[in-house]
């Protein structure tokens, strides 16, 4: 008789365990769906963060200056960038242009860069 009651207790415990696991899986999936709904509102901010990813400190300082001033000419940017060549500043600006953070206006000596706002 003792073996039979042990078997029933074992079956009840196993059933409860599976029920608890099933409950956790179902409730966790609904939380993930709710989080996905909330995250869809923040897609724009995540893409902005992605744009800033992999920028060098020099590029970040140039971008900070561009955000503050809204537009700048290459000589101004060279002062911000520090002791680097004109070509290096151009390369940095090309990276910021590719990431759609700034735009280039004009050409040759009339070139200036504009910060692309939100």
C-alpha cells in the first residue's frame, strides 16, 4: 500500500511541475510580446545609437561641435579635430555623411557641412 501512495504523490508532483513550467512559458511569452510592442516605439532612438556606434573620439567631438553650431567649414573642423591633416578631417566627415549625421553643401573652397537634425 505504501508503494501505491508514493506513486500517486510522485504523479501529482510531476503533474504540478509540468503545469508550473507550462504556466511560466506562457506568461513569459506574453511579457516578450509586450516588450516588443514597447520596443517598437524606441526604434528611432536605437537607430540613432547605431549611427554613433564605431565613431572615433575625434569624430564624436566633431559631431558634438556640429550639433552645437548646426554648420561648419573645414577649417573650423580642423581646429576641433586637433593636429590632423585636411585629408583626415575629410575622411571623418565622409564617415559622418555616410551615417546620415551631417550633409555636405557646396564644393571646393565653398564647402561646408550641416548637421542633419532629428
